[in-house]
């Protein structure tokens, strides 16, 4: 009947409703037990899934990846730094080997003075008496070129480089041990011994006129006292008085400022930095002016890039006290010959770039040095000059020298 059919339909519909609810509950239950796939995992082949222990990158993996990205950059930076440290010294050394031969003036020569030591000597002009020039502390013979050229018109004028400076090489072999026990290298005693052998090997006529500036003046005094029969006239340009090194303010300047500066220059040349700075125009040679030749400028740059030359510069400054001590000892036992004349030439200041306190120390002890050591000396004060007068005011200095040379020539000719 219709009523019975309706009841059966409702019963079946109720079973279906109940069944569909049970199915939804079962599905929810299964979804709770099935592990969810991480969003970072893409669909992978089964073989890759079986061979992969950990698919998602953890925090430590991310740090490792960033480190791996940084490492190549760091290695590249280190490579560039290594190249910067190795290439400049190598190129500088190669350039020095070539320049050492090319830049040596053709007018000069290397004279073998024995014991494997060779000194650079440059003599110009002819006549008597011969004039020998000794350069300031740590400077090459180039600083005398303008005065040499002027004086050579009157007589023979000779300039030379002390051992280790300029184009003179310094040796360290054991065959010099005999001299080393008596005089240390880069001290006045050793320099004078080298010069004495140079005069003999070059067959320079004596007695000669000895012109020295600063340390060169100290050497000239030492030479004139030891070999007094070889020196007719002693000309001291801005001599450094020994007593100045008894003053703390001067000692501080010499060793803390001046010596430290030259040590820095030596290190900078050793790593090739000086050459790079010279090329870039950030460093200028010490001697500048309008009448300076291109060859002269090249030689200055060569010497500023040469650690061997700058090593000798450092040593001459470092051993100045020992040089002074040697001169003091000689003066006690060997007086200057009565036939040797002494002339002292100074400027308004020792160094116009130094503070007044330091200039006063030098001026005070120069006066004392002349009054006590050489009371009969002729003292010439050149206005508007300082210790750089030999290359900034060469004509004025040469004028004074030629007066003395002319006087000595007349005396020799009359005899």
C-alpha cells in the first residue's frame, strides 16, 4: 500500500542519512591519523624519497649555506691581499736591478778600495788643490752637483758616496772583520778609513781641501786630525756640535722623530710602497727646484725606492753618538795641524722647519764648538739660508769656496 511504501522509504532514507554521517566521522578520524606532508617538499620520485633522510632545511642548514656563500668571497679577498703584498716588492726589486746600472752617472766610477768594498767617485775639472766633498747625514753625493760644477771651473772637485749610500755598495762579509773590530760600519771612524783608501786608490793629489756638511763635517774633522798632512783646508758647513746630543730636547728629536721617520721610509721601500706613492705623486723627493734635471729626479726616486740605501741612512742616524764619541777621542790625542785652516759656514738657522727651541740648541753649541775647538776659525754666516744651503743656495756657497780656493792656489804657485 501507499502508506507502507512511504514508511519503508523513510526507513531507508534514515539509514542513508545515518550512514553518510558515519562516513564523514570516519573520514575526519582518518585525516587526523594520516601525517601531513610539509609544504617545503615538492613531489619527488619514490627512489629519491627512499634515499633522502631529511628533506626540509633546518636552521643549521641555512647557516651552513650562508657560510658556504661567504667563503668564496673571503678567499677572493685574501687572494687580492696576497697579490698586493707580493707583487709591489717583486716589481720594485726588479726595477731597482735595472735602474742601478742605468741611473749611475757616466761621469763617475766605482773604485775598488780593497776588502771587496767599492765606492762611487765622481771627479770633475783639473788643477790643484783638489777639493773633496762629504755629504750631510744620510744623503748621497748628488746634493753637491751644483757646487761641484761651479768649483770644477777652477780646480778638480770630487764627490763620493759613503758605503751603502747612493751608488756605493755596502758589504757584510767576514773579510772586513779586521776593520770592524776597530770601527763599526756607518760610523765616522769607518767612513774616514774608507775615504782614506779611496783617496789612495784614485790617486788624488794631497794636500786637498776637505768640505763637509753635518755628518760630513764630523768626518772632515776626524780625517783632518788623523791624516793632518793630507788636508790643507777644512771647510765645515753647518757642523753638528757634539754637545747638542747632551740635551734631551735634541736627543728626543733626533731619535724619536728623525730616526723613526727614516725607519718608516726604509720599511715602506722594502714592501714597494714608496715606489707606488712616488708614481701616484703622493710623495716628493727631498731635493726640489727649478734647475733640477730629469736624471737627477730619477736618481732621487730610485734612492727613495731602494731599501739598501735607506738602511744606510737609518744606520748613519742611529750610530751618530758613536761617531761623536770617536771624534772626541781623536781630538784628545791628535791635535789639528797648525798649517790647516778652518772655515765654518752657517745660515740663519740650522733648519728653518724646526722649532726655535731646537735651532737655539744647535746655534748655542755651534758658537761654543767654534770658540773652544777652533778659536782661529773663520766663521761665515749666510743670511736667508739653513742647512739645505748646499742645494738651495749652491751659487752662494760656491762663491765662498772659490775665494778660499783661489787664495790657496796663489800660495801653492808662489811656493
